[in-house]
C-alpha cells in the first residue's frame, strides 16, 4: 500500500515532522509544501521575517528533493488542489480529521490553520510536534486548577522539570532551588558597551536567499505585498544544519555567561548572551528537548553554571511550553480580552518602526533594533515596547498584531498570550499577578540607555520628564480603583497620594497624545 501524502506547514521544517518514530508519517511518504502568497498579503510583515520563513521553506524543499511537491499559489486551498491534482472538498462538519485520510498533517500552530485543515475532506490531523508537553498531558496538569487563576508558570515549570527529569537530583531540583531568577537580574557592567563574550552564530546566505530577496523585491515593487523594517543579511538559521550549529555555538561559547545579565540591556550589544534560538525553534528546526538536554549536559560536565542553565531551561521548557498550551487552553475569546478597556490606535511612527522620530533613547534604540533585525530580547519587548503600549492605552489586539508581524519569531500562538496576558494585562491576571510596567528608574538600573537620553528617569514633569516615569504614574492613576485591590500594586498606587505634581503630570501626558515621546 502506498504511503499517504504528508503536508508540511512553513513552521514544521525539522525532522520531527516527518519522522515516523515520533508519530509522524511514513518515512517514504510524499510531501507537499505550499507557499501561499495570501499569508503575506494579509499583514504587513517585517521584511526580514518574510525572508527568513521563505528561505527556510525553500531550503527544506531543496533538502527533500524529489520527495516534495512545492507549490507557489495564492492560497493554501489552491496549492493543495494543484499539488494533489484534484479538487479539495470540505466536510459538512468540522472535526479532528479523518483517521486513515489520504493526506496527513501535523497539528498546525494557529487556530485558523487548524480549523482549515480539520475542515478538509480526507485529511488526518496528527498530534502536535515541536513541544515537550502534549495537549493531553497539559490537560492532566491543568485539570481542576480553576478557570486560569491556578495556571501559573511556576507550578507548570516545576511539573515539567519533574516529569522530564530535567535539572533534577532525585526528587529535588539541582542545587536545591527551582528558581534562580534572583541570580539572573544583574544590571550590565558599568562603563562597558558590550559584554565580554563571544558573538552569536550567524549564517552565510546562499543562492536560495538571493532568490528570496529577488522575489520579495519584485512583489513589493509590483504592489502585491507591503513590508515594514529592513531586510539586511539573514541573521537566523534557515536549515536544520544551521540551527544545530547555532545551538552548539550557544551552548559552548555563550551559555556560561547567559544567566547573570539575562535581563540587562546595552545599546551597542542588543544580543548580549542570549541564544537567538527562538526563531529556529518556532520554525520547527530544533527540538526543544534537545536544546534543554544539551544545556543540562553542559551543567553536569562543569561547563556552565547552574544559574545560566536554569535560566535557559526556564525559557524553553517553562515559558515557551506554557505559552503554547495557554494559547489553546484559553480559547479564541482570549484574543478579544481587554480588561483595561484600552482602545487607542497604534500611532503611525510605531507602526512604521520609525525609530528616528523618537526622542526617548531607550525606545528609539529598541525600535531601531526591531526595524533592522526583527528581533530584540524579552526585556526590551516587555519593559520598553510593551510598557509604552500599556502606559499609553493602546488597543491590545493591535499591539498583539504588531508583535506578530514585526518579530522573526512571532506567531499567533507566541504573541497572543505573551501580549494579551503578560505584556498588556488585558486578561485581568489570568497569566500574571500584576501589570508589567515601570518608570524610568528600572530602565536606568538595567541598561546604559538613560545616560545619553534627552530625558531624565527621575523627572516626572518639565522639559526633561521621562515618558516612562510620567507614563507609569499616569497609568496607575487611570486604573487606580482596579490596581488598589491588587496586593502587588497597592503600595505603588498609594504613592500617587505623595505626588504634588500629579495634575501637571496628567496634563502633560494628555497633551502629548500619540506624538513620539
């Protein structure tokens, strides 16, 4: 009997997705890949993101050779019909898929793609790949924890560590502590523009990258698509081989110094000691299990300290898995959460990544990093970009869409919980216990960005008032009744009573409107 054909989405590009040992298709199965132009038409993606995804897909097709039918079409439906040589019909009712269907596909990573696949006649949706925790196992863990309030990261992370025997000494965490965040919050070394660590792994572009860039130039010139940001040399892996090289480089040369300055920011060193592995992980080029296992091996061999390894493991086996499962657990309605009733549209300067229009050095620097590379690490995302949106009351759905479009590692499952829950507190605390925003003092302590800035982090009013400091107090004032009842925010809210210049601060914030800070 001939093996069934298997369909690969553009973020299912590693061996996990076509390996029968991992519940995938027959090793001889023909493969379909579809480059759907409609995906690029729907959103104004970052140019570097579009380049990376298309480069990775075309590289994978070249590796698969005659086994793959690679179709460039307007839509997925058109691509499937051309690849299969027959019309593709829809079922009368959506369900998980036809066991034994003529076409298989691993569980897609977005709700929209999953619903599309489930609705097709003769398609069997296989279990999700690329994650350590299955949907069934998460359901087992989350059962009985109550509507979201019991679904905190720390409990999930400890459960994953124990279940996968990850950084464990018997029944106890290695080193006696589950959480080493306290050791991983050091500010950058004063007087240093960069960390004294080996630089990150970078790829070399090839003829496929040249072809992709030519196509993107042509599509944009013809008005077929529109992008934001710059497409410089590709910065992230596009093949399994490149991804493994990047992983080895990080474990050997950068992991030992990762932990201490994990939350720090330096204007001239945006990468610091971060792994830059989120993009290949989210393309399916790396297995998260192999990443954390190699990190633990480095710790056991004495090649990396525990705080660095635990911080990395927490990112991959903790936060990444947690966000993936909350995306599905909270359901489609989560997308429309807006507990703070923020409705302000994103300003044009932010939508266009116009860093040059911004005076605040921290925001200008970070926005330029996104403009130039489609990436910045988690603290600039949360405490500079996300905090600006939260303080100014921007629509959380629009903020989610912006992060999805503008980051090379951004996908619907990644950004929906991260932005709606973690960054914008639009879910009223289902994910986190407090809104994450701060005044300029935090940025000053954790970076070198305030020194050359035109504003002063201690000033709330006047010509040199820091927009983050003023914005922080304006945010607390706007949501005083709600936040006063939050035990983690009550003390900060009471601080409003000590501000003799609060009326002036609020008037200045109102007059600024959506102009670049």
